[in-house]
């Protein structure tokens, strides 16, 4: 009997905690009481408290990290954006209702550190764009992107609709460079200060990093982008279908 009631109990506890958050008992940025204090306050077991906190964390109301206090990060559940991919072209693009806003535009030279990312000769000339990707309707900040393109493509940033279209596609259209290959790498990391401040997240908080490298027909990179996504703001989904099933 106790096991069957436990899910209901932790959900009721999570609702109680959420009500206190939304009523201002604990404001955004405040730390919640410890698990032991919450157990005493709500007269429930530590396991129930942990289930309730996990529920609130997954919904995007609080941030939990081992060895640190649980912090309130939102009074409303952040929206999640999903995207299904069925082809290479789709995985290289973002939904049409998003756009980039540039914060950095500068000429850079490939040094030893950048060479690891750009896969280009040391001393080669590049143009760096640092931008926030936002949702059109709400201006919700979805991600921070560092884009590196060859310096001869720098004028693309002057295009009227530059922020609405993928840069590699603009290079293809305006300069006749055909993308022959694209490499995509995805890994987990943490935010440094500049992107964290621009996205409104905590320095050191987790992020999903997507690195895209675009190569021309000669195997030379002409664009490299590094995009950092805060947790709970964007989801990548890929749908794969077996060709064998289609042929049977």
C-alpha cells in the first residue's frame, strides 16, 4: 500500500513546494531549505522530498547540483523546443521561428588554440561572429553561438536577413561555395561567464554543445560553429527509419 501511495505523495509535496515558490516564499535566486529541513517542515520522508525535488528540477523550476544548495531558477516551467531530423539538411538547421542576434563581429587569426577547432592552418584569416539565438514570438534566449567563417565572407553580416538564415546556406548562395561534407559533434559542458550572462544562466551551469563543421568540395573548412544550449530550453530529436523495412 505504501508503495502505491508514494507517487501521489511526492507529487502533492512538489505541488506544495511549487505553490510556495510561486507565492514568493522562495524567490528566483533563493536557495531552498535543506532536505532535512524540508522533511521536518512537511512531515515526510527524505525519499519523498528527493522525488519531489527531482520532479521540480525536471520541470525547470529549480536547479540541483550535488554538494550545493538547491536554487530556485524559475516561477514558471520553461518551454521546451523539439525538432525532428530525417536528413542531413534538417540536422544542420534550426526551426524557422528562431533567429540570431549578433553581439560580436571581429576578424581573427587562427592560432594554436583555434586550430584545434577550425582544422585550418595557423595564421589563416577568419571572421568571428558571436550571437544569441532567440525565439521570434517571445525572444526567449535559446542558445549562444560562436561562428567562424573565412574572412572573405565577412560581409554576410550586412545582409538584411542575415540573422534568419543559416550562415553556411548564405555562403553557398552568395559565393557559390558548395558544402560537400558537414561534421556534427555533440557533447556536454558548462557555461563560461559571457554566454552565461547573455543567456541569463549561472556560470558553470550545464549546457549541451553542438559543433558543426562545414567543408567544401576540396575538403577545406569554410565555416565552424559552436552552439551552447542551456538545459531545459532546447531538445534535439532524430528519427531514423530502416531502409530494409521499406524495401520488404
